[in-house]
C-alpha cells in the first residue's frame, strides 16, 4: 500500500503542493492522514460533523481534533445541519451530506489557497459504486466507477483494498472510530458492502483485482467514446446565446444516432431517451422535457433551451447565417430562405438575401435609435414610433431591434424598414419568423 501511495505522490507531485485532507475519524481517512504526515506532505485537515449520530458524531470530532493537536496540524471543523438541508432540498441524508461536505471542502480550499482536496476512497468503495450504479441502471460512464482525480479532488487510496488499509492501521497503531451505521442494512450501499460483495468474493476471491482490470477497460472505452463524440459534436452541434442546436441532417450522416444523442444530452438530466430518439423524425414543435431544459424539434434541428431562461443581461446577439434559430427573452426567432407570397402579419419580416451582411445584430432598442418605418420616406425615432403604435409603457423596455450593417431594419414584431422593401415576391429572400418560446 505504501508503494502505491508513494507512486501517487510522485505522479501528482504532491511534495510540492498544499493539501486539504478530508478526515472523518474512520480507519480509511485516519490512515490517509497518517500516510500524509509520515511522508511530510504539507496539509490541513477538514472534518465534517453531520450531527446524525448524536454523541457518536461528537466523539468522531474529538478524535480528529485530538490527533491534529498531537501532531500540530491545522484542523478545520464544520457542524452541518444535514437533516434540515435534506428537507429543504428534498433529497436523502446521504446526498445532502455529500453535497454539504464537498461544497465546504471547496470553499475551504479556496479560502486557504490550497492546491488539492484528498479523500480516502479505496478499492472497495469503487467496486461498491460500480455495483450500485449497475443495480440502479446507468450508461457506460456510470460503470467507470469513482475517478482517481476529479478536478481538484484526488483519491490516493482508490486502488487499495479495504483489508490492506485495516492491516496497515493495526501495524502502525492508528486510532480510528467505527461508524455503527455502516452495519445497517437500511442503505443500499451497506447491503452491497455487507451482503452482495462477500458473495461475489466467495465465488471469486480475486474480485477486486478483476474489477480493477475491468474498470480500466471501461475507462478506456469511455475515453474512446468521448473522443469520438467530441469529433461529432464539432460537426453537428452549435451553441448560440445560451441555446444548443443539433443539426439533424449532419447527425444522420453518422451511424448510431440514438447513442450519439445520449452522449450529447445526458449531462442535461434527460430520462425519456426513447422520446428523444423519436424526435429525429417527429413533427415540428414536438418537445421532450428534463428538470431544467426543453429539447424541441424545429425543422432540421433539435433545439435545447433552458426553462425560463431569459437573456436580458445580454447586450447583443449575433445572427450568423440565414438558417438560424435564435432564443431571446421569451421568444424564438427563426430564419429561413424563402421565395413566395409575403405574409403581412407582424411576426414575419422579409429581406432580400443580397441586402443582408451577416452577422446581423439583435438587441434592445435605445433612446438614440432611428429607423425608416415601412410606408414612410423619412427617419423616425424608435421611441416616437412606439408611442404612435401605442405600445404600453411597461412593454417598451422589452422591444428588440434587428440591425444590418448598424442600420435598424426591423423593430421586431412591429415594423420593418422602408429602405429594405421587397418590390416583387419572386425574389430570393430571408424570412424571419417570431414566435413565443412557450408555443414550441
């Protein structure tokens, strides 16, 4: 075990870093803290008291604090209101404890200007996580286990079996405390740890070694997939002003389209994957919901937008081509090449393709803005035009204008510019269609 730890220290050059060690008082974290001390690493200790086991939680805190005092190591302790947090966020106490501790660890790391957070996850933890994800159902990424490095979090003992940690603790007279709740079968992790894994080890005494080899293969496969998806995404995905566009025509050039969509969208917490697959050939306007996102079919695109996402803070949106779909405030502006009868409704605007110089600009109107309203010959202030149109005062601030070469060509949803009048309907033009995002 010590050789593995030394190798980890060398790989990440931890002798030159400042570290935060998460220490619960259990055998794993007490061994990690002692290994760091014996290797003369520069570190502080962080201990979370989740206040879930009354006096037992306090005794854990005392053990960690006393150990730090003995070796003159800076110790930070935080009492967590875990149950209240779980109720407020409608989650389990286990999830609440995880979110609370990692949020605090990161705050503390930044506050103390430390390089990394070290946790004591070990080989058995990794195998348990794999089995839990397998039982619950997951994609390939969920089967790759716990990462050895995750941003600023490092796990030096991740390849070490639990029994080796216990043997080292006994050999080096390390004090630790047992968490009685680890024996409870009320939690899935404990049932996996205490019932399922022992049965697997009975069938295969080298289960952890076999698992780690499989784990490596799965990680390599996942890395290969991520490299491939990155290549595909460069060709089929475009992001514009908070909206993600997936080009279906380009997507259909690739095999395994459903699998590609899963890889592109799984970060957005979608679960209705069959419905998403059906969107490829669905009618316009069909959509699938995730907790915070809509995925909508629009022509040759799947459009991903954040629910209730308003871009008021954006000063200007660039429109780069004649087949774009732009999400702004509570509206969607769709551009398409068009030849035919020009519609008179205010949500439509038409401009000759030859007259437009992309990128166009879409922004809120300003008091200094002028344009030439359709049907007039002279310039008019946009503010006066809005007064003439009897636009309610509370809606004026929400009006946008479209500019071509810094000239206003459309007060969006109200009037186009006389300077861009189309004389005959058989000319090739660009249609701009304004819709409410709620109608998609």
